[in-house]
């Protein structure tokens, strides 16, 4: 079946603009994760949605970052007032359940803030 | 929080050689996954292996949870094995989130 999909593949924006990144998880997966991969920080966790539970936002780097998941499926990661240090690859993953399950990753969105 | 260390950071092999990649973690884990990141940046699942041994073709992995390490074996390496290999763990507190190591960059030369 289809894997995790993300859009756009690439995004170039100007400093100070807002951006929205989209993730479509694997159908039937109840858990959805956002991670970020940057040169200086490696791969780091951002936020985790599991079913109808309150999301784990402990990895969001600042209040400029937010995410929502509508209808238990598609998720949008929003970065407000982008900064150059936000440039990174944003990766989405999903799993059948939450803890102790294999996570499957999408191809990522490459964000460049000029 | 839990720390994940991978070694070696870089590895260059001649095609056909075998290799062992290591992942050490600082605390008990409920989930351990090995990934291969291809040149296009896609993270490809290799193994879900919080404990025990698994094999898939030329690749195999072993996790010794009591000693807090995992090993990824690549036999008869091919140029298509090149890329970055990541180990990621989920701590025993069942948070769901994966903590990644810094990766091992493998280059296989023809």
C-alpha cells in the first residue's frame, strides 16, 4: 500500500514568512510523528500524535512551531515567522499504534529560509 | 534523557567486504530501529529489533538489551549499500518518540 507522503517536497521562503508542511500517514496508522533533520542537530523529535490523546509537543523548539492533526489522519506542521535556523528537512512518520511500534518515514520536506 | 552513540562515524569499504556497525544506548529501551538513509534522504526501515537477532538477506542485526547495545552486520557489501545508517531508540517510559544516534556514513567503493 501507499507509504507516508509529504508535501511540498521542497520549500524556499523568506525570513519572517509563515510556512505549512503537510503529512499524509499510512492509512490505518493511529500514531503520527514529526522530526527534523538539520546539519548541526542531527535527527530530532518535534511532536507526536496518538489517537485522540493530547499530543506530545515536548520537542517543539519554540512557540513559532505548531502542529495539528485533523480527523486522526492528515497533519500540518506550521512554522510562523520563519528564521534561517529553521532551514532543515522536516520528516513525518507514522505507526500502527504508538509506543513500541515500527515507525515508517515519509520522504521529507526540505525547507530553506533565505 | 537517553543517549545514543553510533560507531564508527565513517566507514569506507571495498565492494564485497563485510562490516559491523555499533549502537550503544544509555538506558533501557522498548523500541530500537535501524534505518538506512539513501542519497535522496529517504529513511528506509531495516530492522525493528528491541532485542534478539534478525536477518534479512545480506543484513542482520543483534540487540543485547541487557548490555545496551545493538549491532548491524552488512555482508558482501554493494555500492548500493552506501549512505547513512541510523540507530534510533525509544526509552522504556513509552513516550513513542525515537531518539536517533548521529549515524554511520558508509561508502562502498567498486
